[in-house]
C-alpha cells in the first residue's frame, strides 16, 4: 500500500493493483459518493468531534461515539 498525505484518502489502486482497471472507476465513484453522504465532515478526528456535537442531545445509549480523546505524544 502506498503512503498518502493525511488529507488525501487512498485510491482503489493504492488498496490493490487489480482495482486500477477502468472497470472499477464507477466503484471508486460510488465509494466517494457514499463516503460524502455518510461522512460529510470526512472521517478524521475533527469529523468525530462534529459527530459528538450532533449527538449531544441524545441519550447515552443512543450515541454512536462514547469517547473521543486526543493526546499529544511529543
């Protein structure tokens, strides 16, 4: 698997060489559409923060995220 910048998600080619054929372009398109639909704030830490804010009015048992913490390991 190739290394990518954190701001750029891996492509299908990065996941497996066989996915680079033109037959898979619509799979990648579909994945990107669904990712944007289900994760409009992306999938990083800031997205989790937004998800937690959106769940702030729900009961504890109805929340998807129960804990999100950030540690400085320097």
